[in-house]
C-alpha cells in the first residue's frame, strides 16, 4: 500500500466504535507523507469580512452558527436577546444546544434591557490588521449585562451607533461605567451590538 493510499484509508475509513481511531498506528501515514495528510485536511475557515469600499470595509464580521443565528436575527431587529433554557430558565451565552444546568435542549430567547456596565476593556496597539490600524485608539470592551450579571458580551464603546470604532477617547473608558446597547448594521448586512456610555 502506498503512503497516499494509507492516508486516504485513514481519513475515509469509518470507525467501528465512536471512541476508537479509524486506523491503527501501524497503518498511520509516515512522516514522509505529511503533504498527503495536509491535502486530506479540511480547509481553514477564516472570519467573514465586508470587503466593499467605504465605512467598515475589511472589518471582521461575526459568523453565525445554528445556535447563534437567532441572536443575530434579533440584533437585526434592534433587540438584544439572550438564549435561555425553557426547562430551568437559566440564561446562557454564548448560545449552545444544551443547557449546562439541566441538560435540556429546549430553548427560548429572552429580551434584555440592553443595559450593563463595563466589566473589562482593552485598547489594542500595533501590530493590527490593516482595517483596524486605520482606527488608532479604538477599544474592545466586555459588558456585564444588568439583567444577567453572569452574562458578558464583547463589543465596542462608541459615541453613536454608526460612529467609528475610535470615536470614544480611551481616557473615558472606566471599569463599572454604565452603558446601553445600540445597533449598527455593517456594510455586509450583519447588525452588531455596540455600546454607548450612559449618564450616571
């Protein structure tokens, strides 16, 4: 059997037992067939970006999976909703298929007030991706929701929903500062929650 045939049989052979490897170590490809193994691997998926010219071009966009798709559907309507277990009413984020508390698969999406406080923040410094290098002084914040203090979302603090990511002076960032959600539709059509400072 050639090295390529060994790799193909290792990659495509179904396992007899779910916890058992598909092929024994004796039939595993040798180090000389690394190129074949690499060719047999699935391609790496990169985050989506909006490459159209204009505001927000080349910024990273979220990639929705089956569990998180409703979250993005609600943000498109200007609503901040968090996945909740229909069995025990526990909120969870990020969204996932099974409740870690009661193991129920039944879910609903609970509407939040959109208010919270800055739990943590960072002002990134170079080297940065090119689209972000054009926005010196931008921030990334972690917001603890007022309705559910154990739920934290990552976003950006801005002066208005459609303002640039670097519209807030980094000197104004404070742990515990009250914030409220605002929704910004990126050029690619996805709507992301951003955060505005509230008067305290």
